[in-house]
C-alpha cells in the first residue's frame, strides 16, 4: 500500500495475486512517479489467490482523491468484488469510483500516466480502456 | 462550445515542425512513451508526432497511441505542434528525444 495526497485521480490495482498487484504498483511508481495516489490489493483473506471486498475497500480509501478513483482489475472475481466494494462505499463517493475495462498492468500504468497530467476520472478511464479499443 | 473555441484558438497559430533522432537503446517503448506523454500534457498546444515527415500523426498526449508507434532506436521522430505555447512545447519534446529520455 502506498499513497500520496494530490488532486489527481487515485489508482487502485486489484489482482487475484498479491504479487501481481504489488508488481503492477511498482511499475506505476517507477514509470509514472509519486504524484498519483496509488494502492493495491491482492489475494483472499487467508493469503491465497483471490480477492476480498474488505481489502478492496481499504485500497480505495488509501488511494482516495476528490477527483475520484479508477480501479484496475484482472479476472472475474476481482471485478465483481470491486463492484461490491464500490456499492459499500459512502453514497457521495460511489459516483466518483469507476472500474476500468482494461488489462490490469498496462491499464494501471496508462491510467496513472493520464492521472499524473491532471486529467478527469472519465479521461483516465477512457485512456486505460484504449487498450481494448 | 468550449472545444470549438479551443480549436479555433489553436488554428490561429501556424504549426511548428521539427524532427529528432531517437538515440536511446529501447526507442520509444513504454517508459519513454510515458515520459513523453506526461511532458506533452503540460502544454496547451496540440502536439503530434510521426515516423515520417508527412505522417500519419499520433497524439503525443495519448500514452497508448504513442506506445503503439513502436518507434525503434535510430528512427527519426517528427513533431508537429500548434498552439499558444507551441515553441516551448516543441523545444521540450526535442530536448526529451535528444537526451534519450534520460536513459542514455
């Protein structure tokens, strides 16, 4: 987990593997820098492969920014658990959290690059999703 | 409305062009692409780049599009810049390429 407080869109990385999530976050930090709030979570509550809603909520809170938070996920459960985590956030924050339809590693780097330039949440999401366009 | 005004404003400036040789060993790969787009986003000017003097032109502020160019070491990168801070933007782009994105 890492964080920096700026007005830039926050990035949350959710993978079934904590190693993938942490590694993707390392890439973001090294390539994009520290001007973007960033948090990662991976693995189930027992430390195995999987995702857990509590971990995702914590990551969203860590990376929270008034500009919003973009979540990058890997496979199925990561997406459904992320959506569940968003549902459990305070109502005024929900509209400012999006799950991106993008590959987790590349999407995280691109979303963070876009965010580092001060782009809006919609622009950050659009840019990450260009990978599938 | 806002966008129309912005593009009218951009059209009031003549496009500036210049080219530079990619000297860093990996060319315009992931890390340099991120650096280039981050730098480009700091300017109001429309900034485009290409691997030939007549295009096709790629938006320098789009990291995905810049990476897709897959420009290798030794390639010449052409810039086309238009906007109020065009000169500074072009100088910044050329400096980045000349310096090998800090990788040489």
